[in-house]
């Protein structure tokens, strides 16, 4: 089941959704960070 939330305006990259971008980058750091530490061990 998919829930769809209507957006009042289409997001553009002149004014990006900064919290979403920050959360994506944080998740990438958490995902790839421990993997690099395992390669050294």
C-alpha cells in the first residue's frame, strides 16, 4: 500500500529541501563509515 502526499509545488534545486538532503548524506556516512573501518581491521 502506497501513501501519496500531494505537493503544493514541485521541489527545485534552486531551493532544495535541505533537511532531506542532509538526512540522505547522514545515512550514507553511517552506512559507508563502518564498512571502511572493517576493511582496515
